[in-house]
C-alpha cells in the first residue's frame, strides 16, 4: 500500500484559516471520516473532496481547519490510534523502563486501530519520510522510533556507551509488534520484558562495536530502498 501523496491540487493550502470558532463535535466527526478512509484505502485514498462528501461538509470548512491533507491525516491519527492521556515524553528513570514504555505505547497504538491505519502510523516513512517525521513531532513518541532523549539519558546514567545507533530498536521493535498484532499473537508484559532484556538492550549496546555505519531501521523514517 502506498502512502505517497498523488492527489495533486487537493493537497494545496487554501490560504489563511479563519471564520467561526471550531465546533469540536463536528471536527471529531470529520476526523472519524478521515480515519475510516485511511482504514479503507490508506493515505492515497484520503482527499479533501471525499472527506467533504462523506462528512457532509464543504471543502472550505475542511481548509479552515487544516491547510493540507497531511495536516488533516495527522490530526486524525492523533485523535484516533495515537490518542492517549498523560505526558508524551518517555522518562521512567531507567533505560529498561523507557524501552518497555515505548513498546507498550506502540502496541496500544496498533491495537487501538484497524490494521491499515496501524500500518500507516508505522510505515509512513517507507515512502513519505516527511509524514513519518511530522507524525512523531506532532503526536509525540509513538514507539516506532527510539527518541534521542532516551539514548542521551541512558548514556548519562551509564546504562549505554556513547555512540549507540538506533538501528536495532527501529528495525526490530515495530516489526515484531506489528507481526504479532496482525497474526493475533499476545504481546503482554512478559513478552515486552523478554523483548527488551534479551533483544533490544543487548543489541543497542552491541551497536557501538560494529566498527561501521549501520543502515537505517525500517521504522526510522528514512530507510534505504535500494
């Protein structure tokens, strides 16, 4: 499924937003339509025209809220599969705790969404790195990537050496959780602890000893395609 934008003019901005104050219930209904379109046909299937038709709204109404399709999709993700209460930042006081929290956050996001929307959330970077980066920036850490703040804190605490590469986490964590979700396999606390203790922490520590530059992980937002 491709997430590249090929919708042409529907992606263009419609000028400064203004007009009446937003109706939160109406916005919620519109974003639900966006989420349904993502589930049906992915990023390509979302257009201002189709969202307006299904939501019974004008395109002008949509453009007053969101300047581009990307902005509208990110709002739908934030309101739907990536919705959460509490702080966005991951900071439990230990590397192990941070990695567990990231994996749990990622799993909750995937399990709160249908399969195709979860794929969009995790795999946008395969064909649209800017969208993937914007999701991480706007929504907060999704768990698909390993935030620099987590590595920096672990280095300060002496839990990781300098020069750790994010490749092990971004190649493994999202991929295995996605496979378990799509195949109906459990991912409970016992599984997360095993994943973090037996795979992720040893692999992150080993990433400094390879003596070569590692490739970008599949969920890094900029993996090589050739």
